[in-house]
């Protein structure tokens, strides 16, 4: 990036950059551009996209409903501000 490009960008972004800062910013920006050039060098046209670095797969199991004792249900509902039977009662949040 040239100094003029930096000054134009700073002007358009309404950023006031001091002269000594310009040298530092230009150096940093040019280092970033050099790194981008390095990343663009390898030919990746035949590579498949990577979604995960390992071949781990999620293990699924059947969802089995197990009964719960009345004591446990009562204990869970004790702190509820409102309940109806064995359910928590909440305000309606979606209009039909």
C-alpha cells in the first residue's frame, strides 16, 4: 500500500493519522499484504473443503423416556412460581 492510499483511506474514514503513525501503519499493512500473498501461493483447486480437522462423528442414541418418581417431580416443582399438574406454567409468548 502506498502512502497516498493510506492517506485517502484515512480521509474517507475521517481518521486523523499523525505523520509518524503513517510509517508504522504502512509497515504493518504491507506485512499483512505480504502474508496474504503467501497464503494465496499454494494450489488448492483439487482439495476438498475441511469441515472438521478430525474424522470424529457424533454418536446418536435412541431417546428413551424413563419414568420419574413423584417425590422427584414434586421436588422439581417446589420452586416454580406457577405450576399446573406436573408441569411448569409459563406465560404465552407466541400469538396464534
